[in-house]
C-alpha cells in the first residue's frame, strides 16, 4: 500500500513542503508503522494539503486548531500515532494559545511546524516568526515587531521533545521525525521551510544552519542557549529530550475502551421544552 495518495500536488515548484512530505513518508516506512495506526491532522495554510497527500486517516481542521484536535484523538485512542502538521501562521499566530498547554500536559503527539516565516497561501503577509523589517503585503514598510522564538516558548512551557529541522536536508529531517514519533510525550519539530514564491531563504539557511554535535539534549539550560542562537549560526537537531509522564497515561479508561451503550435523551428534551 502506497503512503502517497493519487491527489495532484498543488504546491509551487521548489516548495519546502515537498521535502517535509518526503521526509515524513520515509520516516513512517522505516518505523514500519501500519497506516491504519496513524492519524494525520493538518491546519489551514499551504501545509494543509499534507492530509490530502498522505494515505492514512486524516483530518483537515480549521485555522489554528491542529493541537486540540490531535489531543482529542490521542485521548480517545492512545494506541494511535497522532501527528499534527501546522504552519507558522497556523501554529504560532491564531493557534498559539494551544501550544503551551499541549507542552505542559505532555500529551503524546507530534507537531511538525512548516515555518516559512510568511503567510504564503494568502499571497505573502508577515507572520509572528517573520524577521523585524520584513516587507510584505501587510507590512509594505517593514514589520516593526520582533519575531517569536517558538522553540524557546516550547521549552519554557515544559515540552519534553524540542527539535529544529531544515527542509533543505531531507535525510536529517527524516531522522528528527522518526525520533519525535518514537518519543513518549509532546514532541515539536520547527522546520525551517523556505517559501520560494514569497520568501525564498534556501541560500540564507544553507549558509547558517549547522547540525548539533556534542550536545546534551537532557540539559534544559543548554537547550535554551541553543534555541536562542539565530543570527550568525542556526542549530538544527534535537535540542531537548527527556521522559516524563504523559497526559494520556493518566487517563484510566480512554473512550475506545468504553463499551457503547444506548442513551435515552427523552427526559432531557422534556426539561427544555
């Protein structure tokens, strides 16, 4: 069974989404996870087509709600591998309020963020991760705001797996995705993903990124230090990884293990007549 669907891909030629899709499918194949055991959730944005292109059970949810939907799926059936795909606008703008709570609850899901620092689907507006001074349709004279540091936020909120990948290095990204899925707890991968149409950063990132070596991923303070590196050099790899109890481990009787029973709602109807 192919993990790719027959749906025609509509991303721009050269889009970093192709690399993320390829890395994810390769990771699933190497982990030998049965397709029926995987659920993919995607949000609104160019990344949202991921749920159309991956041949597994999937949900294409409303803007910014990837995390709560993925959380509900995992709590209902902890036996499933639940992976959310989100963009920087989807995850770090309208959906930002969900990230700290997913991290502190340590729900066992994986969140892969396609961070291209621009709203590409709506033809090029700035996002919370756009650099200061970024000129776009919504900021023609340059953004006045400092960009959000999503990995620093995830670490401060209690995430137990925090990583950064680069869409220009598929083999390395595949390794990160495999490790995130295997991790027991909330895992976030912020993927540096150039937008070839509105913010092509391939050359910029190729000059800046470096792979973490001799790094202790259990050291929170070291992880924070690496998360703050950006201008001269940008680290990619697993910044932080520890094991803690997950929210779903505390749920004694998930929905899948509760037998179906008939419910008589007639009395309830009578009360509100």
